[in-house]
């Protein structure tokens, strides 16, 4: 009558592993892949936040230095003696940041991906 007993869990898993010898390796790879994809997602989020911060800081720099000179446009205004910042009245004379002046933002990987999708 011992031949009619149902197999125990250990016997069942050993039998299933015998039927599928690559199964443990597959499960290990699957777990590793899930962990790696989670890490990639987190890194992508951090990269997007960093690119956004660079974009904002670059815009602030370009707006603040548009009248006197900056690393993109040159320092002709500074040589001529134009002051930077200061009074509230200067805010209306601040130049708008042109898209082609954003050297640092446009060098990022995220911007390159977006620009490739536009064309």
C-alpha cells in the first residue's frame, strides 16, 4: 500500500527539477534581471532629476549674466563695464535664454533622446 501515497513536497520538487534541469538557473537569472531592472529604473529617475537641476541652474546663470557676459556669449559686456544683478529694475532687462545657449543641458543623454524623437 505504500505505492499509493502521494509524494511529499521535497520529492515533488526533486522530481520537477529532474524534469527541468535548467529551472534553478533560470529562476536565478530571472531574480537577477528583476533586481537589475529596479536599479536601472532608480538610476533613470536620479538622472532625470539631475538633468532637470542642471537645466534650471543653467537657465538662472544665463539669465543673470545675459547683459554682462557669460561663458556661452563671451564677456564683452563685462569688459564694457555693465553690472550684473543688483536692482529689481534690472529684472525686466534680463534677456531670455535662447535654446541654442543651453550648452550643458543639450549635452545630456536625456536631451539627446528627446531631440532624436522630434525628428
